C-alpha cells in the first residue's frame, strides 16, 4: 500500500533542507515522496541521484531552481 504524500512546506520553512534526510530515515529509504505546497515532489539523495536529476535525457526541467 502506498503512503500518502505529506505536506512538508512548514517543515522545510522551520528546518531548512534538514527535514529531508530525517524524512528518508523515518521511512527507511533513499527517496521519499512529499508534497510542497500543492505540488508532489520526490526527495532523493546521493551522487547517482544528482547525476540523474541533472541529465536532461531523464528529467525535463521547466521553471526549476536552479535553472
């Protein structure tokens, strides 16, 4: 059964990006599905995740930070 995505905007505002490793540890994985505002997001970590994220063959970025 899939866990619901929790709203994490307040945690992000309160703890900065430190909330993401805490969420991953709590759920026991290297990635975690979250919600920021009304948008679903996926928190990932590690060198492989960074390479995947910045490889335009895998991810189309529109209005993203950083550009």
